[in-house]
C-alpha cells in the first residue's frame, strides 16, 4: 500500500511571522487601550495581531510600523467564535453556523474558541464542534483558561475532529485580558508576503504552527517520512488518529516513517522546558486504496 503525504508547510520562499489573533482591550473587558496593546506586541517581535474584542469591532487601529493588524472580533451568544479579517461587526444572536457563514461571507476566517473552558470542561460541546462547517479550526491552547475553570488545552477535541475526517487547523492564543496573559500562546506563520492578505492566506492553508514557547525550524516531508527540527525541544511526539502516540524521541530533531497504523493524519508535538510546547498542523495521509482521507474538507 503506497501512501502520499500532504503537508501544509512550505520548504522555501517564506519567512516565519509570529502572531496572536485573540486579544481584548478596553473596548470590551481588557485592561489596556488598543494602541498600547498593539505596541506591546510589536515591541516583543510579533509580526501580526488581531484585536478581537467581545462583540465589538475595534477598528481601525493606529498600529506601529511593521506590525500587520487584522480586524476582527469574538462573537458570543453561544460558544465563542473568533471572526478574523472582517471589517464589520457580526451579530451574536444567531446560530453558530450563521456566525461562521457571515464571517466567511465578509472575507474572513472563523476559529472555534476554548472548547474545554468551564466547570464542565465543555464550553464548546463536541457534537456542535463536529456539526459546524466552514471554519478554519479550533483553539487547541487558550491562555486565559489556564487561570480559569477547565482546561486551556484542547488537543483531545482536535484529535476527535481530525479522526472523524473533519478538517481543522490548531490555534494557540493569549486571549489577552491583562498583561499577565501576554505571550502565553501564539502562532508562527509561514508568510510569503508581510501583509494582511499574506497572513490570512497562510492561516487558511495551515502554513503555521501553534506554540507556548518552543520554536519549530523546519518540517519536511520526503516520500513516506516526516522530519522535524525544533531547536529547543527536549522531546518530540508523533501522534496519529484518535490521539494515538506513534513514536517519541528525547531529542530536538526526529523523523517518522509512515507504517500503516496512523489513520488519516500525523501531527507533531515538540515539548520543551517548563511544559512549553509547539504543535504542528496535521500532515494528511492519502493511501491509494483510501480516497476517504480528506473527507469533510
Ligand atoms: Zn476572548
């Protein structure tokens, strides 16, 4: 049985750009005004930022040079949805599918937020996650939930979606409300141009990874082998369908050869010091006798 690997990552002609898409300011329940918030991210070396106040479009913003600002908001009225790259507000009193459809119709992308937030660890019920279409993915790490009830991590939800053949990229965000939440979770995107369109294109296509403090230098796919280099990682884990651990190495670089028990994807976690992690996007496996591998995309 021959397998073809489909990686979202570029191997040349890009630069890594760091960004956060989930940020509150004084326009909703954040502690800082929009402009100083943008400056704080730019000063820390971020290349893109979406200010996503609750049900409020904070736009336009006078941003510092070199920081790509993206308009957006976080839509409540049910489990929260980030609408990114939209220049008009989106009403909260409608179905979650209608929120996604409206964001997409406005030229944006939608991300399903902090699924495991709350006393019941169930802000976004799994059956609802699995029923929604047209979003680009889910938050697999959300910084504010680290200090609230529930779990900041949601790779358990992600593996269920991916294993059912649904397409979702994994996002990590600060969900900044005050400075203590600054730089807890971020994205590193492979952009071919340092513009709003360049960033959104990378996010749509999954040309990014999510991180809480580990950098990935390179992910390459050759024939049936996936290789990764993450200079400050101490352990690398290759994970397949239903969250199954396929291979792990106590090293900063590692490779994995497709063997047949992965299911439809492999994703990689790079663990570093102090519980820090970088999460790759799924690399899809299309087997010759299996054209279901990309179902639901
Ligand atoms: Zn939020």
